[in-house]
C-alpha cells in the first residue's frame, strides 16, 4: 500500500460541505481514552501510513473547531445534507473529553487496513467520509464517554 507523502495529505480541517466540516477520504474516530487513541495511531502508522496522514486531536481543540464551524455555517445549505449531524456527534464527544484520531485513507484498501486497527480498539464511533456519504461505525460499549463504571 502506498500512502501519499505528507505534502499531498489534505488538511481535514479545510475540507467542507457547504461550509460544514467534511473531510473526504478520512476516517474520524473518537476514543474516550487518549492512550487508546495513541495506540491505534501507532498501529496504523506501523501499517505504512504517513504520520501526517494519521493525526491526534484533543477534546478542547476539536470542541473549539467544531463549535466555530457550526456557528459560522448554520444556513439552509449547510443543513441540506447530513454533514452537520455528524459534526454534532463529534462535538458531543469532544464535550465529553474524547480524543480524535483522523486518518487519511482515501481508497478502500487503505480504509480497510486502518479499520482493522480501529475496530479492534475501544473506539466510541468512527465516521468514514466518502464523497457523497458518511459511513458510521458504532461500537456498543458498557461505558460510553462520560459514563460511569
């Protein structure tokens, strides 16, 4: 598998659908535990992914970005698709302290490889951004973000 060099990895925060965060070709995974997210990141990088294509983002960083993104893009066109619903899911996870792992996996082979790692990890959710759809992968857990033991 050949992963693009870091100079060709698109910035996920600059990709939008009518202004709403929509990083085509990315897997956006939320983890309640930052160490689990770091472990998944290292395992994905070990599968020959460029480190620039597999980045961690903390809850405060994501919450600030997502709140700004939603507040600046609240018109009719922004709400036309389902991308604002996905951003709201991300925001709720960020408010509960989630760490996010964004992985650039633009083709099926790369996505399958990264998903093998992510599905084995204790994630809260994964969104795979296709050109015209968001695939949602949810793992049922006894202790969701912010839940008690």
